[in-house]
């Protein structure tokens, strides 16, 4: 008997030695299954984040929910302020399921408005406060909203498109004491006069967990910004990220990412689920980050890779490790920055995750492997089917075998991540855009009749089964933490008289995350390149992160047989004057111009003497 016990013990030891992450893998999949079952239970009982918020208000009315600048708002105060907001919406004639577009930055009122809409069963479209003009109208319209609420700081942007909004009979509110035009109403004034009495749950009796909770805009990989439908069920999936990454009820989370982003919003909704406090920052500040963490006793931070790099690039201080932060949750951190961050700021657990706003699958690096976004295991794939399939970058589509099925990528080979669409992993698509919704679906991936979500992302799996993010495909690249639609940028810059065509893409810049915008352009017949005019145009019509940093003037643009712009060779050549004979230009913000990209200027950019 003793021999058998020793034999079994040796087998177990050998197995664990050969598979050191096995127990972690099992624990993670078990957690995902547990949360999946929980969401299914919520679906059956119609229990939403709003219901969780009501429970939290009753359980801990005096606990701080929001810390903002010098103000503190308790759970009860948040409840009362959101009741006021809900009543203003009801008095304005908002009906069941009507959408309201919110156009404002990170401030407590953003949260009261969103909660107020949730209490009366109305979804919110979260507009990026950087967009202007045509992009603003496009994003507003595709949500189906008939009401717009904007902050006082964005009043000029609203007035620019006001004639078009009024033509569509849109109700426009500004969060100001008084408005400059008779066609715009003061939401702030109406809210101050509204009752804070509880809102009847009957007002959202028409809502199920399959109803839209919010619309969050994403460029995805298939063109112009689209309003991703985030159902109440999907919102639970996002919110429970805090639970699965180890956030505890006594934590304080620091949210400096935009609330219109899924990551920023889940910081708030996840906090409601855990019953914790949110330290809210209007906008990320590298100089104030750690001071805020100390001021608010922050224990959990959110990040994108750019934020971590900024923090590591600040001058070292004696109090760098003087903070209570124990956990960092986010995505896009480079391995070298990861190492620098831990070395400098202490033993902070970094939980890098992978996921798309509209996606049906997520990965979390629960093992702490630097650079990875998660682990590939048979258990995970069994319960949440996904694959990395071979991808033809030039043809912009997955490779298929003679039978018409996708081919799985080998270990170490970048492959397109696709995830099976099912009851457990649904894909809700985009508001009022069936065509783009269908473009994100892949059929007959591994067998006839199956259907997978196309993430548009290339990932790879190493020999130890760690998964790494590699790149984006299609018509999107990421810069300064934002997704940039190449089609949208091309549409904007080709409205300049001197530009006939534009092929927009992202290029790598040494030492920086993401890809900087670049455009290969052709000039209109008989026109010269108006560098100052182009600069002025992109500055007026594109947010800073979407402006092409480099321009390349070509006599013609290479296209495929279906007249789609070819980007592969252009991306490979980047903006290197040593490889390119075409005229190159650089966006010089000090000179307010696109200036010729000389070799000296090129070396200044890649050595980071010039910041872009």
C-alpha cells in the first residue's frame, strides 16, 4: 500500500513539475465557469447592475462611492442624484427604451446620468468627447438617440452641429447654469429642482438582460466608428472582470481612463458589484497619478500600456514606493515597461487582460508571466471554444484548406483569434448596422454550420502555452490608447482639395506602444501639396490621436483586384527615408505644418528626441 502511495505521489509531483501552471489553469477556468453560471442565473431572474446598485445603497448608504477632487459622494448621495437625473429625463418626454447620448468627460455627473437612465430602462450612448463635426453627427445618429446631454466645456462642439441636430428634432441639454441659445436647455438647472425620491422599479419592467444597457463606440477592424451593443448581460461580463482579477470589497479603485471606454466604465460598474469606492480623475495626469493614489488610499489602478510607460518615464523620486497600490488591471503593457514598473514602484500585481468591447471572449494573465495576455489550455478551449487560425494579411482574410475550413496556426506562429458564438458566448453586434455585424462573423470555421466571432487581432501561443498579443489586422490600428479607423481618417483628409486619394495605416515607432498614423496619398491633378492647409484641416476635423503623423506622396496607390488599398508593403517600409524615395512629411505641431521628413528629423523621431 505504501508503495502505491509513494508511486502516486511521484506521479503527481512529476505532473506538477512538468505542468507548473496546471492548478492555476484549473482555478481560472473554474472561476470563468462560475461567473458564466452566475450571469445565466441573472439572465433568468432579470437581475441587473441597477439591482446590484440598489442593494449596495441599502447595505452601505454612507460608504463613499465616488471620490472626485475634494468632493465625496456616498452610495446614498449617488442614489439620490441619479433619481434627480432620472426625473429630468422622464419630464423631458423620454419613453421606454429611448436612447440618450452622453457627451461629456469624466465627472460624477456622467455617472448620475448613466445610473438615472438605467433606473428608467433607457440605454446611454457614450460619445467620445474628442470627436467633432461630421464624426460627432455620425456617432450620434448611429445610436438612434433623440436626446443629447453635453458638458458645458463641449458647448462649442455641440453648437457646431446644432442645426443638424435640430433638423432631426433632437432634444439638446447642456450641463450649465444657463445656455447660450434658446434651442438648448439647461440640464443642471432642471436637475437641481427635481425630486430625489426613489424611482419605481416598474419604470424598467420592460428591460431584460438582453436589452441594451449602453452603446460603446469602437472602430473594430471594419471601418467607421460603430456603436457596439452592450446588453445588461454583457455589462455583467465586463463588470465581473474586477472579481476574477482579485478585487476585494475593501479596495479603492482609481479610474483615470475615459468613462466612454469599456475599460473606464467597467471600473465603475465593477466597483458597484464589489461595493467599493472609486477615486475618479477627470483625465489621466502623469504628474498627479501617485499623489492621487496616496491622497485617496488607492489599492487598485487601471491602465493601458501608454499610462504605464508614462509613469516609468517620469524622474525617479524617493517616495516612488510610498503607496498602497497592490493590483493593476489593464492591457497593452510592453514587457520592458512591465519589468521597469515593478522594479521601480514595488510588488504590484499586474493583471494584463485581452478582450474587445463587442467581443465574446476574454483572456487574463493570471500567472504573472511578463508580456503574456493569458494561457492556452484544453480546459479553456473546451468550455469556451476559440482558435488561432492562419491569416493572409495581403488578402485580409483567414486561410482555408481544400475543404473550405480554417487552418489552425502552429505554436509560435501569429494567428487570427476567432471565438465561437454561442449562448454562453454571445455576440450582440452593432446598433443599426447589420452589415458590419455580419462582417464580424466567420462561418464554417472548423465544421459546417459553426459560427465564430472575428476579433481582428493576431495572437500567438508559445511552447509553454502562454498567449501573446501580436497585432491588429484590417482597417484599424491603436495609438495613444485609442482605436483609429483608417477609413474614417482617409475620408477626412481626402476632403482637402489637393489630396485625391489616401491609404491610411499604422507604423511602428521604436519605444512607443501601438502604431502612429501614416497616410500614403496622391495629389489631385494640377495641384501642389498644401502642407499648411492639410495640417489645419486634420487639426480641425480629427482628434489628436487620429491625425496622421507621417505623409507619403505617391504617384498612384496600389490596390487589390477588388480595388482595396494594399497596406502590407507600406507598413513594412514605415517612414524610413532610407527605404523610401517618395516625398515624406512629418506633422510638426510646433510649426503648425507638415514639414519634409529629413534623415536628421527621422533619427530624432526614432531616438525619441522629438516626442510624437
